[in-house]
């Protein structure tokens, strides 16, 4: 299986440390470059029969969930405190 760490992936793709206030605005899993990479990994996983999941802050971010689902992700790791919000965000995504 592939497990994508959204925090590290975003930081590396955007070349912006998430703890650096000067570039923090660049750290968004919803950035087109990050979403294209996620989509490519999901597509490769499907072609090869490899399950792909996502862990990290983005999985429980209601603002990011629609974009993650659109990128093809179906397995999101969510902190227990974010579960209700994540379920509500998923329920609002058109099928």
C-alpha cells in the first residue's frame, strides 16, 4: 500500500517549510501542483492494484477533503477529534 503524508508532501513539493512564517502561505495541499501529484500517485496505484491512502492534517481538513476526493483518494486518516467534520465534508461532495 501507499500512504501519503500530506504535511511532508506539501512542504517538499512547495519547497516551503511549514514552520517558516515567511512562506507558510505556500503550504496548501489544495495547491494545483500538490493535487496533480496526488492524482498521479492514485492513478498509478489503481493501475498497479496498490491501495493509496492519505494521512496528515489534510485528511481531516473539511476545506481540503473535496479536492482530495476529486484527486481520487478514498482512504483518509483522520484524527478522532476531526472525524465528524470530515464525515460531514465527505457527505457534501457531489458523486
